[in-house]
C-alpha cells in the first residue's frame, strides 16, 4: 500500500480519504479542521452511523496537528486513550554504562525497571483488550483505532527480544550507498536520527553520513526486535478478539503510516519519496471472506515468539487460503473500503474543489479487488488503478537542516512521485505554500527507476537517452494525476 513519507500528512490523508494536495497538511503542525475544511474522517463516519468509536495510542498525529484532542469529539465517542508511560517516551530512560541513563536510538530495556513499570505500547494494547471485553458484553457495534508507536524511533523495547535476532545473523542493508545520480533535492539528511545520544557520540557527518557499518547493524537488530515486540501486542489483541467471540463479525485492517529506512541508500528514517518510505504493509481480515468463520478461540491463537528459541521448535504451518495481491493500493482507499465492507454509505468521489464538502474521498474502494481475488483470481481482464501517488515537500533544492520536514511556510518545492507496475517516476517542482499550487513549468529534478531491473531504486535513469520517450510518457501521466489512474472513469 502506498502512502506519504511522514506521520501527520499520511495519517490525515488516510483518515480523511483525501490527498495532501487537498488537506494541505505537509508538516506536523497543521490541523485540517482549523486550516482547510471540516472533513469527515473514517471513525467519524462510523460514529455518525451508530458505532461506538475509541482510539488507543497514536491514530491521529498527537498534539496541535489534531487540535490537541486527537480529533475528539468529532471522531471519537470518548477521549483518546494514551498510555500513562507515554510521557517518558523522549526522556533519558535508556540504560548505559555505569548506570547512567541516556536518550538513545537503540534502547533495549528491562521493562520492570522502566518508569511506570511498563511501556506505552503494552499499556495501549491492554486498554484495547479491555475495550473489546466491554464491547463483547454490550454487543454494540464498535470502531477501535489501535495505534502502536514502535517500531518508530526511539527503538525502545523489552531487552529479551534481542535474543530473537543474534547480531551475527543480522544482515546489512543490501544497498547501503548513495544512489547513482540522485538529485540533491531528493535527499533527506535524517536529523530525526541524529538527535539521539548514541548517534551524536558517533560524530556522523552532515548531511550524508554514513552511520558506521557496525552501528548500522545494531540499529537494524533493534528495529527487528521492536517489530517482533509489536507483533506480539497485535497477537494479544487478535487473540482477545477471537476468544471473546468478536472475530466472526469484526473487520480488521493492519497497516503502517509510512515506511522506514535502515541504511538503504545511505538513508535513515523516512522524509523522502523512495519506495521503501512510501510503501507500507497492509493486511485485511474479513470474516468469512479472507478466512472461513470458526468457533471462538480457533482463528487467532496467540503465538509466543520466544517459542522459536526452543531446540525442538517447529514453525507452525501457515493457514491455507491466504490471499495476496501486488495491485497498486493507496492509503486513501481505506475510507471507501471500510465503509463498503461495513455496509455504511460509501463516500462519493470528491470534486476537484472539495474544501466545502464534508463527506467524500479521493480513494477507491478495494472491495472489487478483494472480490476478484476471492472469486476470480486468474481474471486477466480485471481493471485496476494504473498508478499510485505520493508527494513530499522541500524548503530548497539544496540540503538544509530542515530539508527533512519544512514547516508549511518554508516549502518551496514539492516532489510528486508516481508508482506504476513497472516504474517509479518523480518530479521535484516549484511550489507556492500560500496558494498551494505547483508550478509544473519549473522542474528542479527528475527521478526514474525501472523496477524490473532496479527494484531497490539504486539507479536514477531520468537523464539516460534510452529512456527519454518513456520519461515523457510518465511525465504526462504524473501531471494527469490520480483521477486519470482510477480503474473507472469517475465523474467529478
């Protein structure tokens, strides 16, 4: 699934079903309701149709980007829940030598010794499980938004999860070098990583680095451990959903808000338009469709990841009948998809100017794609999107301290990127943050990656004569935009 390369623009986009050029949310300060329009959100749509809606953890970007209320009461029936230990998230709680505490990017901890005796994602999962218990008793329809912080920085997780990833078995980034012919404007200097004490101690040069290879491995190990730690929390929630008898009539989606770079391209974090940043995993569970219905307790038994450390361990068989697709799917498709699956009114396609339209979407329901997978997976005539779109701003064509995340008023360039089945094509063009318009006649740089031969996007061939005709075609397609890429010519 394709999305945007930073938290708040991505979350605002998929929660409203509208793209950043419509929400005008490009930074971590802009709240769409105060700045752009009173747009309906996914949880708000469910709430308006009789559902109890509840948020646990990070769903909307926390703080001023969601009105300092996580969009309550518009989106939620009750105030959003945030773990009490969340207040320690950016404090010096990571143990170092001599008993000193630091604020480090790599932060394995003894949970019982942490402030509050727990971690935010554990507490948020506990709250979600209790919410499910309450709903199983009152039998009211519900929408639960469960937002995990990890594996975001800092990589703080229970130390025992490192045992699952011996450093000797951790692989380095397969493409750890600066991409050939990458334009300077496309680069993010990853200041998000540089603020941590352990990275400061490495004295990594600005803006390219690199992080020393031996420490890059430690960071990659920590990321893997953090992922498995969160996987266990997801497993706890799914097991509760199952044992409480709710799995037979509850739809579940699981996805990220952006990707994450771990030394690929010599990059870290996100804040750019590479595939590894703009593409995220997305799973959908639909009772009786993606999996057969089963008695309570049989669909989602909890799998303890530490069982894998036993000498007699045998990996469990994967369930049969799983469906997957490499079709181009976008995060803005979630609003229409969840609405249709739940039998709610499906938001109509937004008009070109939707600033005064409360309920509409710039996405497309995935239900036709899901139905095709379940009924006619070999149907070669099935029509779907021809491209997926993302965008990222820059303050300048040259690298600055704020190149990764400029405030709205500092944006001067917008990188528009398009992913087709075979290519990624990007144009960095002049942008006016006052009128919110791109000047397509002033192009600072172009990127073209041919995925059939370069799936890691290591070689920018935008200036190669061999691809000049293709580049012209892709440029025209990019400028026609997302509406022209829809599987059905929709009326606007």
